[in-house]
C-alpha cells in the first residue's frame, strides 16, 4: 500500500512539474508573440553587426588597443599566484584612470576557453545587444507604446555615427551608451512603479554605467537629480529616500574605484587645461566646444533626420514624456566646459538617444493619422534610413556601391563621421601590412610551443615603422 501511495505521489508530482513546464512555455510563447516586431528588428541589427565583425580584419588602435591590453593585464593578475588582496586591488586598478567594467567583461571572456580573437569581440557584441534591448524598453516605458521604442531603436542603431563608433573594437563609448540607456530605462521604471526592488535595480544600473566610463556620472547625474526633485516637490519623502538608498548601495563599487583614482583624474584635467590653454577659457571655451560638438553631430546625422528632429521638438505631448532622456542636454553643456582637444561625437552618444526617441514619437504620431501623405513620408524615411545603413556598413565591401556612389559620399547622408582605422565604415578584409609581416616573422621562428604576442598599434595605416 505504501509503495502504491508513493508511486501515486510521484506520478502526481511529475504531472505538476509537467503542468508547470507547459505553463512557462505558454507564457514565453505569448511573450514572444507579442514582441515579434522587436525580436525581428533585434535579430536584424545584431546579426548584421556580427556579420560585419566576422568580415573585418581591422587592428584596434589608440584607445581601443589600450583598453583591450588592460584586460589582458587583469587576466594575468587574476591568474597569477599572488595574495587575494592584490587580485582585488588589480580588479579596481587594471584600467588606469578609466573605470573597469569593460575590462571585467572582457577578462571574463578571456578566462573562458574561447579563441582570443573571439574573446576580444564578444564584449562589444554583448554591450551592443544591451543597447538594443534597453533603448527599446526605454521608449516603450516612456510612451507606453512599443512602436515608439521600436522606431527609436531602429533610428539610433542605423545612424552612421553610431555604426562607426560601434565598429571600433575596445572603445568604451558604445558600452557607455548602452549602460546609460539601461540605467534610464530602470530609472523610468522605478518612477512609474516605485518599490525597493525597482530602486535597487535602478541603482545597480546607474553604478554599472558609471563604472563603464567617467562620463557616465556626468550624463546620469541630472537624471537622478530630476527624479529626486520631482519626489521632493510632491512631498513624497519616503519614495525619495527609497530611490536614494538604491543609488547609494549600488554606488559603493564606483566609489571603491573612484577614490584611489581621484588624484589622477584631477591631474589629467589640469594637464588638459594646460595643454589646450590656447583654446581659451570660460564662455569662449564653452562656445568653441559647443560649435565643435554640433559640427560633429551633423557629420554623423543624415540631414532629413536632423530636420525631423527639429520638428519633433514642437511635439509637446511627446516632449513632456521625454524629460529623462532630455536630461542629457545639461550634461552636454557641462562637457562643453572641459578643455580637451577633440569634441568628438562619441563622447555625446546619449544626445543621439534623445534625438532618436524624439523623432520616433513624431514618426509614430504621423503614421497613426488619417493622412496617406504622412504615412507615405514615414515609409520613405524608413527606406532611406535602411539604405543609408546598408551603404555605410556593407559597401564597397563586401557589396559594390552603385554607379551613383557619388551621391552617397556627401555629408548630407552623415557619412563624414567615418575615420578608417579608428571609426571604420565598411569592414576591412585585409590585415594591415605590418601586422601580417610581424605575424609571419614570429611564425617563422622555431619554437617549442606557440608564441603569444600582444601588439598595441598607434597609427591608422599600421606602417612598419609603428612597430619596434
């Protein structure tokens, strides 16, 4: 009798497990069915990005190579027979005066049994995917509309400037933009549904964004300030304390990194001020940087998109919902004060996120009107953006450009942002001459075991004289 009861209990438990599995599968199927437009566009951009990486043989240069080498140094430190406290110290000091999140992720892949060239590429693929998901979720959260999030994601990741920056292996700017969108989404989620869990998630995302690059704190500072001010004006002190606690707990790792590097960061800013003193100071410096940033932003933004963005600023119902992404504008004003030599668009990618969200709201509103003309203009804009994306990323290699290629070379289409070797457009199928020569020289040596070589290249053309 006991045996039969036990078998009956086992059968019942197995039946419950099967029902649970079926319930989970049905839930996943329902979720996937509702999100199929996002999943399709997500796969399109991600697979296109992976294909581009597989076709490219560009050697990382300048900052890119330095960040990758920091990860190799961290891996050496973590696998070395040294005390635990020295390994923890290396964990937070591996990247000089840069925050270490990218190096942590890269090092994780380096310590896995994957080929080194694949491990070098995986971090940018991961951050790229995080950016796709986060910008979509942010748009959907702000507008309570999946279409707005979908269009914003398509606009942002089709921009020539964003493509060129994401093509650079090892740069921190695309990871920062992705983590910034993740943090904004979770801040907006907490603002809509305050809870301790949401506050902690938002705080963790803010901390990780700040650990990606120093400018993460500059861009997210105004957003955090606005959220707290909103709650304080509403006399909702409990929610303000809740959000502050989430941010404070998650900021501990950032402070552990920041405090030992504060002196180095201060010295770097002083040195920049001395090096670029000729550019002026005060308002003249701010205005000069402001002009440079606007010029570089126009270099990477197609003119039709710029026009639509300016029109979208008068879409006041949408702008009232965009106060969180618009908080990147005060951060942009702060960046204009810094006296560095180049005000590149890669430093202000969050601004392009606001541009994408604002324009997306306008396009979705136009599509939902009864005017066939506005819908036709929407379709034409989408086709032009897709054409620009394809031409910028995959011509003249692996696909030849059409005979009318001259019309695509104009600054009108935002192609002026491409910098071969640093922020490449189409993939380069050939390794640089010096790189191939050095590899052949090493391979010609008779060694008992395969050699390991790390090369940091500091010239776009990778000339022989760049390697000593």
